[in-house]
C-alpha cells in the first residue's frame, strides 16, 4: 500500500483506504495482524502518518457484526451471538462467520469502543463499513440479551448504526462513516447514520449511475456517494458515470503494476 501512495497522491486522490486483512481475524478488530504490522499499533499509526504526510486522509475497512470461528472475540464474547429458536448461532454466508446481535447492548458498546479506538487512538479519519449482512438480521432468541421480543434484533439495527456513527463523530466531527452493503440493496432505515454510500460492488456503469441517482433521491442531492472503484464500471475506466451523478470517484489498484492476490485500496 505504501508503494501505491505516491501514485495515488499524483493522481489527486484525497483518501486512502486500508482494506481487509489488517486484522488478525474477522471480528478481532482490536487485534492488529502482527505479521503485517510487527509493532502493532505503532506501525498502524505510522501508516496513517504516512498517508497524512501526503496531504491525504486515511480510512480503515471493517465488517462489524461478523465474527469468525476461532477468533478471540468469539471466544471472549460468545454471549453477544445472535441465536435462533433452537439456540444455534446464525451464519453469515460467504464470510464463513457468525452473526453478533445488533440489538444487544453489549454489541453496540463494543463496536462504539472499537470506532473510538480506530479514530482517536490510531488516527484514522473515517471507516469503511462493509458486508452484505449489514441491512438486517434474523430474530434473536438469545436469553442473555433479554429482548422484549425476538424481533428486537432487527428492529434495533438502526440503533446499532447510530452507535457507530455517534462514536466516530464524538471523536472527530469530520469523520466519514462509509457503509457498503456488499452488492446488496440499501436499507433506508440505516441512512440517517451514514456519511457516504458507495455503488456497492456494481456490475456495470449503468448500475453506478442508477444507484447514485437512487441514493441521492433518498438521502438528498448533496449526499456523498462514491462510484465504488472504477474497475467495476463498464470497461473498467468509466469515471464519468460517477462524476455525472455527482459521485466521488475512486479506484483500486497496485503500483507499480504487479500481480497480487489482494490489491490495496485507494
């Protein structure tokens, strides 16, 4: 990612986003992968400082509500899991993770604490919240949550978003909370608690334009919308479709051009 930053700066990009893989496991958001950041938080802060030194702002990728089997978070906070009526945990497809219950007070408090750490302690200017599991959840029957009714889980999803949003903005009023529902539709009940929405893994330039128009119709013409990374547009070079609907242009690439299993996001 550091090798890509000079080119991103040259192109005039204003943000650099550290994508998936910085954490030890999905759900262990307090635990930085020491194989990539040997000095832990010190290295993370140094990366943010490098981004800031180039006149850019830094954002960190995260997928809340998802917790991986074998993670410390699951081991230490299994009481926050969303359980079905048989007492079994709910699975999140593709991620191979388990759901945490957004209606549980403990889930909201830990997520808020994590956001405060990312922005206050590590120095990031915002977060990119990602995952197709973030629009709604199943009813929760976990007795430890003392829900008045099982539907409490999804009826309080917006409260979960509000906890994230207010935690970030309490530390930095200019922080950007971007939410990408990972290829799925947007949920209007969460929109009051996000600063920016992307095209959410579009398959064409038409989708980039259509999603931008639909979002601005619901959130207001001056709302922040990102065309997602241009590589997902028709032909992979159509910045115009994002610009045309008043969107923020973005791209995802490596520099120098090398083959990589995972590309850093800028």
